[in-house]
C-alpha cells in the first residue's frame, strides 16, 4: 500500500469514527430531553433547560425532574452501558459474538441470589443497601460463570455451551419465581417487577453506587485495551506480546461479572442488550479495536436502553412494560440476523 493510499484510508477511518460518535452524542442528548419531556406530566423543553441549568421553575416540575425522571434516565444510561460492555468482554473471552450475560445464564444466576438476599434481609431490616445487592448479584453471576467455564473445559463446542447457559438461565429463573412466592405480600409486587427488569423507582443513591462501580470498571477496561486487542488475534499471539493469559482471562470474567451484577442488582435481568449492542457498534465503526469499541459500546448501550425505557413507559401508558420485553423486541432480530450471516459465511 502506497503512502497516499494509507493516509486516505486513515482519514476515512477517522472520519467514520468522528461521524459515528457525533451521531451517538446527538442521539444521547435528544433521548435524554425526550425522556424528561414525556410522561403523565408534560414538561416543555424551555422549562427543562431552565430547571436543569438555572434551577428555576415550578416546585412540582422540579421535583418530577430531579427526584423521578433524571435518576431513572441516568440509571438507564449507566446500566445500559455497563451491560453492553459486559457483553463485549464475554464475546472477547469466548471469541463468539453470541456470548452475553443473559444468554449464558449469568444474569439469571445473579437474579436468583439477589432475590434470596432481598427476601432474607427484608424480613429483618426495613431496607437493603445498594452495595449489598451488587455483592449478592456478583456472587450469583460468578456461580453461573464457574459452571459455564466448567462446561467449556468439557466441550469445545460453542453451541453446546450456549445451550448449557440457556438451561442454567431457565433453572435460575424458575428457582427465583419459587423463592418470590414465599416473600411477604408487601414485597411480592416489587420483587416480581424487579425480576422482570425495570428502571423504575431509581434514586440518587442508586445512581451514585452504580456510577462508582461502573466508572471503576470502565477505567480498568480502558487500561486493558491493548491486551484485549492482542487477545482478539489469538492466545498464542497475545502470549508472544507478553500478555499473562491466565491473569487476563480472570480479569475479563471478573469485570464482566461485576458489570452484569451491577445491572441485575438495580434493574433485574435485561435481555439481548449485551449481545446486540456490541454487534451494532462493530457494524457502525467497521472495526474491533478495543480503544474505539469500548466508548462506542458504552455510549450506544446507554442510548439503546434509554430508548427502550422510553418505549416501555409510553407505549401503553399509564401501564408500563418490562424493560426486557422491549429490549428483546429490538435486540433479538439483531441476534438472528447476526447468526444467519455467520451461517452464510
């Protein structure tokens, strides 16, 4: 390749990245405004900007924005980005684009332990801290991951591994529903709604906890971008570049489990986001470079989940759909198309 051709290709690639991220940033701002604007109480865009930046507006509208809608929007963005990054790490680990927290049963394992923890602790205490729920979800997700890793050692077939993950998901979901039936009547409704996936009822303390956990994980993942890039070219190549494969694989699993655990602890299991979003980002950027993929996956996951949450709230208002219902409608076709393309190749 000549120098001119190389520079032209480099320019086209940088331009594509710039357009992609600018489009995502515009979509992010628009969906945030639209989420704040819509609801049982309509708030005009000028009033939104006045309340957010000047702290000037009616007491009722200020309460709706600051105490109800804004925490929910931020949690949808944080958890959507975290779930998408978790899927990206799992796809890197298993070298398969169909791997994800929901498909492999990791989210269901986290859901089971969180439900059990909530029922036990709510019988003794009036509330449960956010960090306790995240820790419980982490334990559940790690149990599922250990089972998947055990299966991966017994069989190299990825299809068998995915079936094993799906079966674990069904078993954990059935056990969760069984446990919920023994909860107090006052807690059954909330537990059942949470087990189906929802961003409702979020508070600023939830945003703080989720932001801290997700932020630390994202920073660590950025530092791992070079080892991830080497690992994508094969274990042998990564080892030749000085990557400690065993330590690196443990780091990928731990980070993926923490991110998916954070999502499950606060919003319940959310399906197909971790699979669909990384694939859409790869199509948009036309690259798998981790340094570009990591922010792209996080930002698109945030936009995707905020959009799905808006649809869940407004499609059949005042009744609210479970977030997994909407993410499945938009995410499952992406997965089907991706599988058909792989089969065609």
